[in-house]
C-alpha cells in the first residue's frame, strides 16, 4: 500500500490526502491545476479496472460540471472514499480494510 507513507500498516487521513495529491500530480503533469475529463483516454493507459475507477472518480469529482477536475475537486471527491474504507470506524483504515474495499470496487455489479 503506497499511501501508507510511514509504513505502520494504516493509512490515516493525512496519508490518504497526500496520496490523492500525488495521484493528482500524476494526472496533471503540466501542473495546470486541473485535469480535463476528455484527457481520460490518455490517463487510462493503466489497467482496465483502474481506468474504470478513475473515470467514476473524475466524473463524480466534477461538481461544477465544467468537464475539468481541479485539484480541490479531486481531493474533495476522494474524502468520502476514505470514510468508506474505515469499516470498523477506528479512524484508521488498515491495509486489510483498504484491500477489502478495493476488491469490492473491482467486483462488477
Ligand atoms: Ca501510516
Ligand atoms: Ca470542475
Ligand atoms: Ca479501521
């Protein structure tokens, strides 16, 4: 789990937000501060389930429907995901919880 920066087995909220920040920088290599959703085919070179997740995330992140996702929109959109990860509500999603959430997301409905 890359997001677990200090390797204590938990991804706390700060670590989660940091990982979101890194992810956004990866999506926005020119540092425009916004990612056009039309860029998705370029961004989605990675594995199919990942691309699908990213697509859902970007669409839900675009609150003002201008078809671009700003850094603020992106970080905000990821926050409820963190809440869902922490199944036992102890404030710390463990690697196991993250893994569980991931397989739930990737299971086709
Ligand atoms: Ca940690
Ligand atoms: Ca937007
Ligand atoms: Ca937990």
